[in-house]
C-alpha cells in the first residue's frame, strides 16, 4: 500500500541537497506556496463549517478544538486568538491537545495514540457545540476518537485533513480536504500541511466572525479593548467608522467599557449606552443594521 501523500517524497526534494542554501531556500518557499493553494478548493466545506461554528456560539454553545502534534499547535493557535480578535469569551472555547498543551520545547509523539482523558475532556457536549478536529494524515487515533465522541453526543463536527479518503473526513459533518503535495522534507507535516491547515483554520474562524457580525468593513468590531494596543486599535476603528474625533471615540469607549460596537453607536448618535446595547440586541449583534436605526446615519 502506498504511504499517505504526506509521507511520500516530493519531486523537488533533491533541491535541498544543492550546495547553495539559496536554492534550498527557494525550494522551501515554493513548496509552501504550493501547499497554501490547497485551501482554495474545499470552500463549500469551509463555509458550512464556519456556519456551524457561528450557530454554536449564537445558541450559547462552545467550540472545541481537538488535535495532536503539529496539527494541535495549528488548532491551538487559532483557538487562542479568538478572544483578542473577535471578542469570543474564553469559556466558550476549549482546546484538547494530545498530551496537553506543551510547557516546553519538547512535544512527545506517542501521545497522539493515547485517547485516555478524551471522554472527560469532551464531557457535557451537546448538539449546540461544534468540535473542530485536525490531522494531517486523517488517521491520528486521538483525533479520530474526538470526532467519534462528538458524533455520539450530536455535536457538529469539522474535520481537516491533508490526505484524501482519510477516516477523519469520513467521520465529520464538514470534511475539509487540504490536498497538499508531499512534504519537501518527507513526513514533516509542520511544513506544507501545517501551512494549509493554518489557512483553513483562519478562514473558518474569520468566516464565523463575519457571520456573527463581528467584522464590519474589514474591521474587528467585536473586540473589547483591555490593553494599550487594543485601546489604540479600538479608537482607530471607532473614528474610521463614524468620523468622530479621537477624544470622542475615547470617551465612547470608556462609556462602553472598551467594547467597540456600542462605542461606535454612541459616536454615531445613540444617546446612551443602554440605547446602543438595545440597538445591537434588536439587530442580532450586527453593527450595520444597528447603525441604520439611528437618524441621519448613512454608514
């Protein structure tokens, strides 16, 4: 039986043996570009998966990321950015990584075969939750068991894998095949496969945020400014959308405890924070429709 695509030899692998590091570097860059292109093809599954994630959060459910090894690092990176980028509460996100999140530079490989603790980690799953599973091979025991447990609980399942016909894709409601070429360093799936996974995960969470109304005209309007960098970003967002002076934007953000959406509405004419919050509730959190409810607003 032929090995998984991710374990086969890349036709350009010999370029790494060149006496020129520049040639090897070019080969590595080109292989990453090839891998990145794989994320262009499973768009229907990416979109349906993003809708499932948005539905879970809208219904009060949770997002659970489950993976092992390099794929686990890609999944964890996406999950850990959702709070700062899109204002998703941390108690609505769980990260399950085989062996636990690394506390050092050592990441043991044997843990991906160990499914102990998964049932406990996924305890309490409901049909309102979505489980995102990632595995380059699509056959990692830890990730497969996570998908099986999620299906049993009735949760929505998203599977991301880099090998066609893999068991993980067959198990999941939203099967995202990232058909990347063989790795330039055979089997090193932190490279091409990981690049494509990172892109697909970014697409999923960004589309989810768009569906929830957390993105407006390319800006992350659901963030809550709780540090100097985010306060500066929030002020810029409010001034860009409303045309308000920076001092007015800062005042509105103070009234809204750093939340961008209500601060925008205050600067756009909402007479108070309670009114701004009511407008957002009436528009299901969508800033555009909320703005349209204000008199003389053309945004």
